[in-house]
């Protein structure tokens, strides 16, 4: 037995399942363009529910539609807006974890 895993050392885990983000919720700030947009797509393709947040509501909506996610419009330079984003994300998609 492998002491680290508690399983036979010949056992091969289901890595696809281990790396899956199914039933996970991610908030992508600045998700309407650039790295944020690509991150939203990558997370969605890995099975996550993605909440795309951008100051530009149309950009957030476009990426969320492409990724099958949820769009929110907010100015994430303001603490009160960020708090509302996470509260809204939890209400609409479940706990952000």
C-alpha cells in the first residue's frame, strides 16, 4: 500500500475527475477582455460555473454568453462593489469556492 494515498501503488486515479472544476463557482474580475476573457473560457471548459465581471456590461455579457456563465457589471476598484459581486454570485450560482 502507498502510505500517501492509502491505495495500491499500481492504482491510477481518474485524473480528469481530480482536475475537474464541476460544481465549482469562479468569479473572474475583468472578464470582459484579455486574460480575464481567456480565464473565463478556460474555467468554463474545465467544468466550472463562471461569473464574468467587468465594468463594461456588454463585454461581460458577451463573454458570459460564450462561456455559458453569468454576467455582472461592477467597478471592482470599489470594495462595496466587490462585496456585492460576491454576494450576487453566491445568490445566483452558489457558493464561490
